C-alpha cells in the first residue's frame, strides 16, 4: 500500500481530528469499558474476581 500523501499532510490531518474517548450507552461494550481490569490484575471482569479475604506477604 503506497500513500501519495506527505508526512506533513498526514500530521496535519491527525492533529485536526478531535479526540473522542470510547463510550457506550449499553450492551457488551459498556460492560467491557466499565468492568475489565488492567493486565496486572488479570484482564478480567471485576465482578468475576473473588473477594480479597487475606493479605499475603510478598517477601515472607
């Protein structure tokens, strides 16, 4: 794929585009945006995580 547009033109087009955060009013996308945890927390729905009942020391 060859673009016949200069890097300057591409940069100008990108700068002129409004930044819109992802949003959803209902459905799976709304559930995903509101409830999925970060990768270090398992990347799962937060309501599927078991409750924390004890603190486990990292360096016993």
